[in-house]
C-alpha cells in the first residue's frame, strides 16, 4: 500500500520500487522484502483509494523530497 500511495504522489512515474527490512536481532536474522509496482495509468478511482489509505493509515501524508548527488568515482583535487 505504501508503494501505491507513492505512485499516486508521483503520477509521472509509472514504476515504484519498495524496499523493507526488519531490525536485525543477533542469532535470529531478519527479512528483506522487495516490491515493484508498475502501473501505467492513474485513475480517479486510484486517487480515491490512495486518499483513503492515507486517511486510514497515514502513509506519506506530508512527504518531503530531497535530492543528493554523489560522484560514482572519486575526482582528483587540484
């Protein structure tokens, strides 16, 4: 559902990748989950469903977006 809400926030991006993990506990391990949501179109019904999920569960109600750049390879300082 988080991926679905994220898809609604970025309607020009038809693919959303979701990653989830649990806190590692020594001796118990942990799980990793991966979701790929691909939805080409976004309908008014999708929007209503997204708004219901946000209201009921609070997913991404006030999202913030940040960007960062990191060079793939180190550059030499001159």
